[in-house]
């Protein structure tokens, strides 16, 4: 029997080799179709997709969905919303904008105030006296010397976890929200000031107290401690809508004129050359502490007519901001900004 099977298989192979290709395919298919228990290509079963189960919302998620703010937000803060409160001068009006004023940095339809290109003004008149009374109520009785010393010892050190860095943009709008977030768990917040705003620390302190409602209890060079008050309640914090992006700075009038009033073109050119060739009064570093710059420039103008400040690596934009602040604080007249060098003229002395 085995001999017959082997002979038949060899005979079939020899016959199939002589047949054409189509006939060989037919024979192979017929032989496989007869054996139903061993199909030539068995289909691979597809793995079933895992079923997606809907998760039930927890109580925290349900509360978060219920507590989502409704837009547009309405804030009772009695001041105009700006990107920077300490570095924007309201007396200087922009001549044009780099972006359309209709694009509000608070997002479309998120705030009930209209964006003008530089700030979002208060829509309704706010009772400033009522605001001051509420602020004094939150601050409560003045702190004693022992209480101030305890808070200073707790928060003045550099390793303090409750710290906010104040950079070249000064007191920004979103910084107010950061201050109130720190005040949830701490009585005071440490603020480290660097860059251009340190030229006028009085201005920084005023806007921090005025916009946040707190009180500065400690000041050492560029380090501040902002106290929240005795009766501060985190749940009653003011509504502070956040800016979603930094708005483009508008275009302001030319800072340095070609010819200053009272001088000729040749006199201006001579003073600029003298300033560039004179030794620098100071060398300012990037994001440095400029607390004593105003005093040194005032002292230098007692003996010099033109002063040069070396601002290498400070940046062209920061150089112009420094020149504008020195113009108002010293006062003096900036006559040249070139290669990160600031040339200041003391003006006509009568």
C-alpha cells in the first residue's frame, strides 16, 4: 500500500510538470480543496478592540466643571489693565500700532473691557474711596516691630520659596495673579527686582502696593517684602483676568532729535563726539541692579557737561528704556544711542 502511494505521488508530480501553468494551479487547488482540515491559507483572526468604558466623573471634576468662570469676566479693580504698570508712561501717546487694537491680549470675548492697543480702561466709574476703605480693612492694624522682624527673618533670604522675580517689564498685570497665589499659603511674598525698573524703585513700590492692595514691610536695595494684611481671605481675592500673550509694543515718537532746541547742528555733533571719546562713567550689565545710577549721573553733571554710560551686552531696547528713565529722573537730555553706548547731556544750566 505504501509503495502504491509513493508511486502515485511521483507519477502525479511528473505529470504536473508537463502540464501548463493554469492546469497545475487547477490541480493544486483541487487537491487542497479536498482536504478541508488543512486549508492552504488559514485566515488570521483579528484581535478584538478593547472596549472603551466611560469613566464616571469624580466629585472634584464635577466641582471644577461647575466652577468654570463665565465669560466675559467682570473685574471691580479700579484701574486700567495694562501689560506693565511701572514701565508704560501714560503721558506719551503712541503714533501708531504694530498690531490692530481689536486683538485683545485677554482673548476674544473673555473680558468686558475694550482693548485700546495699550490698555483696557475701566468701563464704569469705580468708587475709589470705597476701594481704599476695603484695602485698609484687609490690611488691619499696623504690624508691631516684633511681627515685622519675624516676617522679615522668614521671607528675606534667597532660598525663600515664596519669591517672584521682577524683570525689565516691571510690574506686569499677570504678576498680580502670581502675588495672590502666593498669598494663599504665605503672609508675605519676596520680590527680587532686576533690570531697568531698579532705576526707580519708588515707582515699583507704589504700583505693587496700589495694584495688589498689600503693603511693603521691608526694602533692601532691590529686595522687597509685600505683606498681604491681617484680614486677608484667599476666597475673597479680586478677579484678575490673565493676559494670554504679550501685546506688541506700539510705535512712539522719536526719542533723540537730530537737533535739540537751543543748539545748532555743529554743537550737537561736537558734543556727541566728545561723549563717545570720553571715559565711561559706569558700565551697566544685563539685568543688573541700577539703584545708584541716577545719583552717580547727577554727581557727574556737577563737573561734566556730557556723560557716557557703557551698556555693552545690555541690549538696544533696554538702552533706550534706561535713557528715558534718566531723562525724567536726573533730569538730562539723551543725545545719542550708538553701539550700546548712552550719551547724556546735562542741558542748559542757567
